[in-house]
C-alpha cells in the first residue's frame, strides 16, 4: 500500500481519498465528451445534449472542491469560470423549456 501512496505522491490516506475524489471528477468531466459524441452519432449531426451540461457541472463541482482543498489558485479560477458557464447553460435550457410549455 505504501507503493500506491508513493506512486500517487500522497503522504496519507486522507490525501489518497482526495486524489481519488479528484480522479472521479476528472472522469466525470471527461465523460461529457463521450455523452456528446454518442448523442451526435445518434442524431447524425453535431449536438450537445443536456446530459453534457450535467456531466460538466458534476465534474466541475468535484474538480473545484479538489482545487480548493489543494489551494491551487489557477485550478480554482479555471473551474470557477466553467461552473458559471455550465450553470448559465442549464438555466437557459430550462427557461426555454418552461417558455415552450407555457405556449
């Protein structure tokens, strides 16, 4: 087990679990491209499904939390901007759906 901690460059099990949490966020964040690719293949055109924004938001929140824990200002700033953009896109999608339902 010490070899695993050494490989991940962590000094404790708390650090290990934070790295695992960060990796989960990165996997979720990367998974959004697979979701987008599958949706585009099914539609036979480039499309961005709502699930893309949920994966972006979920991965972004986890990565932002990890960045705050690591106290990495570059990573924090990058994820902060992304979270704003993902939130805004979801807001616009739901506002449009609400408006269309009211018609």
